C-alpha cells in the first residue's frame, strides 16, 4: 500500500504561448509592480545569490503564473469604456478596393510564401536534428520547386522571411531576388511571438530584421507579415516608425483596407489574411502534439478555388498564405499548380506582389 500522500500542485501553470495583456486599466500609481520585467529582475538577483537553479526555475514559473492571474482583468467586469479602448486600438478603416484593377482586371491575386525554415523550431528551443531538418527542406527542396512553378507561369509572389532564415540560407534569398519579379519582406527576427515581447524588444528585433533584409536584398522592406500573425499593442506603432507601406497580418475584411490606430487613419494598407486561406491548418504536422494533416490536397483545392471564384465575382482581392515546408511537397505543389491553372482560366486576372497591390490601392 502506498502511504505517501499525493502532492497537490502549488499553482496552475500558464497556458503555453498565452500572452499577458499589456493593458492594465485598473493599476493604481502606487500599486506594487508584479509585471514580467520586475519578476525577471528579481529572479536574476536570486540566481546570483546562490539559490539552486532548479528551485529558482520553479519559483520563476510560479511567480509568472501568479502575475498572469493577478494582473488579468475579469472580462465580465470590464466597462464599455474599457472595452472600446481595447477594441479600438487597431481597427479596420475605409475599404481600399479600387473601382478597377490595372488593365481592367476583375480581381487581384496575391500569392505569398512565409519562408520560416528552421526558425519555428529555434524559437521554441527545439534543437533536435529531426525537427530542424523539416526547416532545411524548405530551403533545399521547396523554395526551388516553388520558384520553378512561378517561373513556368511567369507569376510574381511575395516572400515573408524571418531574418534568421535569410542569414541561414543566403543562396535561396539571392535566388528569389535574382528572378526580378518577387519581393522579400519582413517576418520577424526568429519568428518570435510579438505579444510576448516588451515594446523595446519588439522594436529592436523589427529594426534588426529590417536592416538585415535591406543589406541582403539591396532594397529596404516596405511591408510586413508578423510571425504567426501575432499583433501586440505596439506592433502598429512600430510599423509606422519604420515607415512601412503595408501589413498583411490581420483579418477584419476580405478586401484591402486602411488601418486605424485609436480611431485615426494611419495610411498603412492592410492586405488581410485568413486561416481558411493558409496551408498550415490543412497540412501542418507537429510530432509531439495532436496537429496532423486531416484533409487531402484535392479538398484544399476545392476550398481555395471556391474562395477565388467568389473574390472574382466580387471584384476584390484573393490573398493566399503558404509555407514552403508545407506546400512545397510534391502532391501539394501539384495542387497549387492546378489552382493557378484554375485562376488563369478566368479572363482579366492580375497576379501581383503585395507591394504592387498596396501601392495601387493607396493611389
């Protein structure tokens, strides 16, 4: 008989990847600071005083969980003024769909590829060669395969590239640039989660990414897609600081629109995305999680073709988000080619980069 009593957990651990809200609407001026920066400094001090590292780690997790619950407002207690402040921080402004697309086109089509490579694994501290090899496949096989397909139909595309990916795979970056019809734009430093960063850290990483891509491509980036489409309370402000033309991370419309910050126009064009038009939900695979491909390429083709057909009917915009490590496999690249053929079967279709579309709708 086991006479040892079961130990009850001392705390409820935070959800993995869950962001702590940067908005502290009820914090009083003299309220004790239990924020993440204060907790990090305190644990660093404890580490230097000789505490066992395992104990320090345990206390750090417990304290972070406490701070998360302590600072998070119960949503049913929010006033409408507080709700308006939260929801109006970043909002959709005027519809920027033009009366007519270039050369009388009925619809604009923007194919995009998030060239993450190894950065997802590196960000999460997963250093196994098995996981990293999936990212290597992106550069070694998938990107050349994608470029060949785009060459076959002479189609431009937008590549959103973390700076670490560019530094790991400079040959592939050169190959994209050499084609002369594609663009390479911002996608974070190491595919970080913006909502978990302080404003200073997010600014530093965005600036480093900007400078790295500018040096490697010979052209300053004019657009951004935030990693995982993760927008912090500071992201739009930092986009404006860099003077970027467009963002492609938000989902308030199917049509291009202007971003508002606290109700005021920013001049930043939003080319909206949608999980329905992303290959990851269909083809993503996580070895140690329940994420598995659950739908065939032919079924994905039917969804994406129907989405395009409706965009064509409405005369608006079709933005497709793909990842080389998912779409670049043989059965899936064949499906993408079938989709391109389906689109080209229609008259008056404008394939363009995100930059070209943003500049046109902003005129």
